């Protein structure tokens, strides 16, 4: 159910509002789609309300997703992507420009906006424009026109900005426009043809390895270029997306300590899954570590419970070791990472039901992201308030004030919120997913946190259970 106007509801639960820096037992009242009242409860009024029950959260914000339209509507349309986002608790989504045609000039952006408006969904759709024309890495796109049209950043996602000269010019130009460059860090000289993260699992499975340096080296290069540009263009900003290795995060940590305007995100699958899943393991990443923090051998400890080479696990960057996943979670806790972004990448069966090395990269993850993060919270890997901030206020800050996205539980404003039953599990199956893309390795798995209600701009985006 979506799009209905003037929703009324009264809900008691455990509210988490990172914008206000507060969490606790609360009651909200929504009338006519407006959050009329938020009352923080204590004493007897708060009895039975805890973080393992009903959660009341600001609407989630996804900084990085793919809805495929225009050009590959068999995999996802803007409308089906909005429905999937709502099912996952997201009220705002920023789309990447690797569509067909590329989102490299305003008319392509207009097509995305028209599709979002036609859907009737209240989920807000924003978009990043391409850095280079056609994402070919040769000449800059119509960046000024795209900025005037309302893009929230520039990216050649799916590939890095390969030329350091182009990257330098893009950082300077985007900085003057007040927008970030969102770089996909990958050195193709090291990663071309790679199928899995270089290491023990890839070796045993006979898959071509993607070395850590294939990501970390690109991160270091981009930060070095930023350091050069920012001396002349103080407004230059670099965002590094879907980081997956400890080495990459160390580069970002050091750059932030040096005062450089660099930010980054990680995905739920790089926090919670590891390369051993390709061999057939199905335990969370934190369960794959021994007492000394080293990755266990899945062949030695009976972790292999499924068949190998599940192509839904082929993703760019690849799933990494348990140690790298632990480094990602540590970077969430210490503030190195600014947001959790889904990198929702739906694909058709034709593109995924092939040999592992031939499968296209990507996991359909916008509907499972919140549950995966809640699994990490439940395991003590992440405080709830930090997790919620990384899914709301963190990405909103990256999008900037001009996006109009300001998550929070503020009385007197149209409601943008999600109600989640943290104590209720749901089983992921193809029929339960609103996305056209069913390419998730979590099919058949019971996950914590059932989304009950999502209000976006005062309208019902999703109501279920």
C-alpha cells in the first residue's frame, strides 16, 4: 500500500532520533500526515518499551542505489525501485548515473524525475550526474547544467574516474558548484577479469583474485589528487563509495585526520558477509572470526552448508575477508565511515543465472539493508543509535542542504518515519521482494526487523504486517 494521503496513527515504541541526539521510549501521534506530537516517556508509561520491540525511526536515506531506468527496465524501474525502497524503510534514495543513456545531461535527469512522479510513490528520488560524458572517462559531462538541474553529486560509478587529470578537473569544477565527486575506487590494471577477493577462498575455488591494492591504491590516488586541488578550490569534496578493505579505510582515516574534505560509505553486504559465502558458508562475518580476530577456515570448521559459486554473491567490489569486514564495522564505530549505502543493484535472471565468472556484478539489497544492520546491532557489533545515524543523518549530510533531506522526528512537520518490529523476523523470498531484482544471497534466510509502516512526506509509502 502506498501513496495514500493524510495518514493518521498513534504509535508507542522505542524512538531513535540522531538529529536530536536522543533515543528512548516514546509515543508519536500522526494526524493528516503531520507528526503532531512526539512524547518521550519515562516511568510506568515506558514499561515494556525497549529497543528489541517496536522501533520508531526517521525515514532512511540511501546515498547510492541503482534503479536501472532508463535503459534496463527489465531489471528495475524507478517505480519498482521506489516500492523496494519503501519496503526496506527508505524514504529518500539517490540514484547513480550508469543508466542507458547515461545521466550526463539534464534531459536524462528529467526522464528519471518523470518516472518517479508517475509512480505515485512518495519516496523521494534524487540522482547523481555522471562525471564524464557517457562515463567514458574522456571529457567532463555537462556538470554546470546538471548542477542547475538539481543533481546531488557526480560519479562515474561502475568505474573509477580513470584519468588523474580528469579527476583533478572534476574535483575543481564540482567544488566550485558546491557538489561532491563520488568516486568508485578501482584500479583496472589490477582488477580486470577478477572474480573474487584475492586470497584463500578465491585460490581454493579457482577464481581470479581482486587484490586489496586494486581498491586501496585507487583510494590513495584520489585522496592525493584531492589534497592538491583543495589548495586552490577549498570547496572541493571527495566521497569514496562502497569501500571494502581495512587498507582503504586507513587511507580515509588518515586523510580525515589531516583535515581533508573526504567522506566514504560502506555497504551492508561488506559489513556482514565475507568471501567464504562464495564457497557455501552462510554465517555472518562476525561469526567467521576466531578468538584472536582472524578469519576461520570454512572448510575446516563445517561452515559450508550451501553450494558454491552462488552468482548473487558476485559484486563489485568483491566480498572480502572476515578481517576486512571487521575493519568496516570498526570504521563505523569510530566515525571514519559517514554512511551505510546499499549499492542496490538489481539484475535479471539472464544476467545472473550463468557461470560465476560470467555473472554481472551486484546484489539487490535495498529491502534487506536495515535487517542486516539490525543483525549487526543485535550481535553487539554496532550501537543502535550509531546504526540509525549512518542510515539517516549521515547520508543526508552527504547529500547536502540543497537536497532538502533532513531526517528527524520533528513535531509539526510532515511525517518521514519508519516503524519497525525489531522483535519480529521475516524470511526473504522472491515473492516478498518488491524489487524486480531477486539477486540476493539472503533468499530463504530469516532476518530480524520487520518493517510495519513507512511514511514519506506524510503519505503512506509502505504498510504491511
